C-alpha cells in the first residue's frame, strides 16, 4: 500500500459482519467507540474502546497487518506524544492521549476498510438532508468530505515521501528538505483539484 492511501486504507470487499452491516450502523459504532473516551479521559476507557474496535475489525476478517498499516509517520507522531507526556511525569495522559488518537484512526479505518467511498458519501448525503432547512446544500458538504478523504492521505503521504527522500540523502534532520517538497506537492495538488472541479462546473450557485 502506498503512503498516499495508508491512513484510511483501501476498501476491498469481504464477508465479515462489518462488511454486511449498513453504513449508518457503522457510523454510529464509530461515534460510540471514539467519542466517549475523549470526555472520560481515563486509561480504562481508552483501553476498553481500543479492545472493542480491534475485536470488531478482527472478527470481520481483517488481519492485524491490514488494520495497522497506516504509515510509520503516524506511529512516530504517537510516539512523540507518549514521550512528551512521560517527560512531564504524566503517566495516565501518556497512554490516554496517543491512545485516543490511535482509537480515532482505527475507528475511521473500521469504516473505510469495510465500506466503499461511494456508499460512505451517499449515506452522509442522506444524513445531511436536514441541512437544507439551513439553506446548506448537503451535496456540497458531501463533496467537501470526499475531497478531505482524498486530500488528507495524499498530503500525509507527501510528507512521508519527502522524509524518505531526505533520509536517502542522509539529511533527515534538514527541515527545508522535509517541508519544501511537501509544500510544493500540496500547492500542485490543490491547483489540480481546483482545475478538475472548475472543469465540471463546480461549485455551482446552489453549493
């Protein structure tokens, strides 16, 4: 799997119960698992939610390698959070803070690994129909979510690619070599996306 698709993963049809569940059920399951530990902020709540989300993924036929294959830069960032809290002698936050972030990633992958992007966005559009009463186009919101789902992995992958290139030159600590290619790729990606939307007449007046 490439760095550009590693965070959210790539959907492949399967026979597990998550694959057969409705998108609405999976959205609710994501919220039920990922949100409460943020407010409880206790080691036992984070641990319990992590166990449950892993159980859901494993029982649906997804292996550990597929579940956790979301890029070394994510693990690096989680490790930094852990070390920062440990250095401040905050033992529980050292587990809870990175643990909740890992939980959010796994809960999101529970959706994206078992549901096609088209089904996810169709369900989101239906759920956002209430926004019409606020004069907000639900299709436009779904389009923004689609762009986000596509853009975040690409931009994160650009950083990982720049890091790998700098490492190959023995200059991994050179911030210019790390940031400059990532920024250039981000700008080019934004320009290509804008041109593609404009060619399709988007956004229109209703959006």
